[in-house]
């Protein structure tokens, strides 16, 4: 060993290996040198990406040193690499909307403004592409129609943007060339291979269950010279994942990487196996968990027993009505049992609100999640069945500005809908309630944008148009961060895109109802826009749509603001309690936008897409719409209407237009 040739050889081996990045982890433990960001942590022998108890959780893990990707920023000599890893994705509730996992190359471990939930904890939003070079392979277990996701189990290539450049269903080609699909969120240990060719700018991705050797044909192959623009001289390499309400355990079990040849073969013997709710876990904590679980179970058994007894005594004859019928099992999201909800709400004790269709109760689920349970009465079981079909699709709607539905339960002709609990209540309280703290303008405005985005998602972000039909400040709820969320889809109906909505009975709330809704009774997205316009006005003016304790001319908010507009001083409508907090031009824009939304003719109202663009101050020419462009130059001739401009000039905001 002391002879010179050996030293020489040793050095030869050493030099390339310090330049190259070549590593293998067949397991992880707390001494493993990794950069863990946010909620990612090592739970020996694996890495767990998110924290179940945090509603919005994101985690990233990176190899501790950066990968040299090219000698200088303008060089086209880009490093090739090969990597392979084993992951497991296990949602708590089968078929719940998933989030998945991303393999990522980035020049920072913390891309700015990264969002959790469906953004993998990497991207900021679909509209604004992340500025940092970000080359991502997504293993997505959820379908987000607004990102053009094909299905809820796909892999995709993302360059700085959550909108994938290419995506394909998860699976692999077996030795006879047949495609074998792979369900990524089954909890099964799944292996991924990623090969990146820096010269030809091509990336290949393959997934297969552990035990299947690397297929010769990749599942996804993407070649694009543009990829060079998403590579910076040095990049961190690792994983990122995130979640919202739904618990989904994303785990990385093993990982090998090489930028100088094929990554080393992983040892797949003795890998841990993860199964839903099987408590046979690894640490002492789990045993403590089991003990606590048993105690809770015993406790809940006792309470179930007591409750059952009380119910039996109280109402023996209604028992059979709780039978679960076949059709009920088809629906998603989660079906709760009546007893579960009864326990969660302590026998429906705490009423937190009354809606047109029933009361809302506060509850705590077994896993300590706070929920709001809405009880809706219905005339017939058939009606309920139809209603459920709608509710169940709506349970799949996921957007940061919608109140998430967690599940439901039927008992006789009564439906219980379980939603996330919104600790800060509804917006009207914060704007009208004399006793409560009054919201400032910045917060109000942010909430308006939130709600506009939520409604825009319902109207345009989904394969079906969802009409809310009861947009009002009482249905806008504020989450723990005081962000606005649109709630109460109890009234909404689903329509296929392009299909003429059926005529149904009028629903909605007086003061927010579009004029055509009262007569034609055919709700459209335009009637939602009208209601949102009223919300814009009431929030800006700090006044209910119908006030009873003011002088006659001011009774109908929309008319009052329109009159002020006609008189050329619309800004006087602004809430006097927040005077000085707002930029006058901005306030004027919001008020005028509110009026435009409340245009008596549905066709002349802007779409929610346009409303969002306007509120965000995005280029108005991008999303014009007649009313909006009128509005944009409509300042000088206020209520005149005779200004001799285009024919539709007079219409939108004319003072004499009746509501
Ligand atoms: C932790 O992992 C490293 C490799 O990353 C290994 O060398 C070490 O023995 C492990 N330690 C324990 C306590 O398992
Ligand atoms: C998850 O987050 C909560 C609080 O945010 C924290 O108390 C808890 O320790 C975290 N859990 C893990 C496993 O890191
Ligand atoms: C972990 O990696 C960092 C970055 O290369 C290095 O500075 C540090 O010394 C390493 N720590 C250990 C314990 O190896
Ligand atoms: C690349 O940039 C460096 C300085 O940033 C410059 O000196 C060099 O000429 C550039 N090379 C090419 C090929 O543009
Ligand atoms: C490309 O860069 C690598 C190091 O990153 C270097 O070893 C190689 O010589 C370069 N090739 C060319 C053609 O410049
Ligand atoms: C990462 O890239 C962005 C955009 O090119 C640049 O502004 C930023 O300084 C880079 N950050 C690091 C740490 O290199
Ligand atoms: C490949 O998959 C097809 C379809 O699932 C199956 O019929 C075939 O037997 C498979 N081939 C091998 C070699 O497993
Ligand atoms: C990707 O797959 C194609 C088709 O099998 C193959 O020709 C190509 O060499 C692969 N590229 C990389 C970077 O592995």
C-alpha cells in the first residue's frame, strides 16, 4: 500500500470524484448531511417531506453541495446527470386530492414566494412564473384542471412554471412494450429514474414499483433546447413536496445520484413498507401514539355508547333512516357516520351560523381538526341523491380561496356537510359589525382579490362551470391568515360548459340577486358576477346592500353608488371609517368595477377573469371586455352618457338605469 503507484492511483481516483457529484443513500438518518427546509425531516431510515398537523405544509430536502451545471452562465456546456430514488406517497384518506412529490434542480434552496398545496412548495402561482431557474420533474397525485393536468396520477416536466411542458400518466413500459400503469399514491415503494442529457438537452423519466428493473424505454422523454435557459452554473438538487388539508405522507426512502455516468444501483432489500393506518411503526413515539389512540378509542366508544343510548331513548323509531344506501358509497369526499359528526359537534351544540338552508355547527374531529358542519334539510331522498352527485363533484374542487369540503353524511332526509372551520368567521362581521374590529382597506382589498380568484376558479378553472348562486359577504369566510375564502356551495349547481342551465327555483339572497335572476330564474355566471359586484361595493362602502336606517335614496346600495357616480363623485361612497387608508384612484377603480359588475344587462358585465385581471392591476388590454374598457376611459363623462362615444358608452353606469 505504501508503494508510489498506489498513491498515484489513489490520487487519480480522488481528483475526478471531488469535481463530480456522485452519492448514494440507501437509507437516511439524522447524521446524513442534507439540507432540510421547512417541514422536511429525517425520520430514520426515511425522509418525510411534510408535517401532517400543519394545514399548509411544505418541505424540501437538498444534497448539501450544489451541482456544477455549467462553467459560466453563458456557457452551453451543460452537465449531464443520472439519478434514481425510491419514494412512497400515502394519503390518509384513499382517493383524497393528492399533491405528490417533485424532484428539483434550483439555484436556491428557497425559491421566493413558493406556495404549498398543489404548487409542490416550489412555484408561486400559475400566472407568475417563478423567476429562479427551476427544473422540476413532478410526480403529481392530484388533478388540477387549472394547470391542465390530464389526470390525478401523472409525471411531468416543469420549467419555472407549474404548467407542465410535458406530462404523461404514471407507469412504465414492460419488456414486451406494454404500458403498465403505476398508482403513485398507493403507499407502495416506487422507484424513479431520471436521466438528463446536457448536450442534447433531453430528460427521460421512468417510474416503476420497486422490484421492476429499469425499463429500457422511458415513460416520459422530453427534448427541448429551451431547457438550457433553466439551468444556472450551480444548482441544488433534491426534492420538494407540500400539502393543504389532506394528509398525504410523502417519503423518500433512498437516493443515488451521479453527474459522471449512471447513478449507482440502490439496495432495495429491507426497505420499510408504509400502509395506511397500520400502526406497526418504527419508533417509541408510535407506541405512545397507539396507547393514546387506544385511550381515545375507548373514550369515544364510551361516548358513542352513551350517545347511542340517549338517541335510542329519544327517538327509537328513526333508527332505520340512517341506513346507508348503495348510491351513497359512490360519492366522494369522505362519508362520515352520523355518530362521528354527533361526537365531533358534541351533539350539535355550538351553532356558529344560520344559513338559508340550515344551521352550521362547530366541531372537532377525532384527529383534532376543527370543522364546520352544515345541516341541510331536503324534501326527498331522490332530491338528496341528485344533490349529492353535485356536492360530490364539488368536494373535488380545490382552490386556496374556496372553503374546502371534507366530507358529508346523510341521515334520513337531512344532509350534513363538513367543511374546514374558518376561525375568523365571515367577512360581513368585519365590515358591518359595529362591535367588531373594522378591517382596513388593504385587508379588504386583498380579500376581494382572494374571492374574485376563488369565483374565477369556479367559473373558468374547472371542466364544468360551477355557478355559486349565493355570493355575498356572509358567505365569504376568513381563514386563520385573514385570507378570503368563498364558502357555501350548498346552493350551487353544476353545468357542463356551453350547456344552457336548467330553470330552477330562484335561490340567492335579496340585495345580491341580479335583476334577471328574479325573473328568468336561470342562474348564469353573469348573475354571480352581479352578486360579486354588490360585494365589491359593500366592502368598499362599508354598508349593507339594503340598509333600512338611512334616508330613502340610499336604501339600495347599488343605486346610491350609481347616483354618486353619475354626479361625478363616486369616491364619496367609500367607507368613511377607512378614509386616508386608500389610494383614491384605486378606490374609484374598485367602485366602478363594482358598478360594472352590477350592470343590469348580463352580457355587459365583465367576466370573473376580467374582474381578477382588473383587481390585480394587470394589463387591461389583455382582458378587455366592453364594460371594462368603457370603464377604463369612462371617468370624464361620468353619468353623462351623451358623450358621443361608442354606442355602449351610456349604458354601463348610467344613473337612470333601473336595477
Ligand atoms: C447513518 O447513515 C450513515 C450514512 O449516511 C451511516 O454511515 C451511519 O452508520 C448511519 N448511522 C446510524 C446510527 O445508522
Ligand atoms: C409539525 O408542526 C407542529 C407545529 O407546527 C410541531 O409542533 C410538530 O412538532 C411538527 N411535527 C413534526 C413531526 O415535525
Ligand atoms: C455537510 O456539508 C456541508 C456543505 O458541504 C459542509 O460544510 C459540512 O461540513 C458537512 N457536514 C458534515 C457533518 O459532514
Ligand atoms: C461569457 O461571459 C463572460 C463574462 O461574463 C465573457 O467574458 C465571455 O466572453 C462570454 N462568452 C461568450 C461565449 O459569450
Ligand atoms: C464542459 O465542462 C466540463 C466541466 O464542467 C469540462 O470538464 C469539459 O471539458 C467541458 N467541455 C467543453 C467542450 O468545454
Ligand atoms: C438564482 O438565479 C436568479 C435568476 O437568474 C438570480 O437572480 C439569483 O441571484 C440566483 N441566486 C443564486 C443564489 O445564485
Ligand atoms: C407486459 O404487460 C402486458 C399487459 O399488462 C402483459 O400482457 C404482458 O404479459 C407483460 N409482459 C411481461 C413480460 O411481463
Ligand atoms: C431517452 O430515451 C430515448 C429513447 O429511449 C433514448 O434514445 C435517449 O438516449 C434517452 N436519453 C437519455 C438522456 O437518457
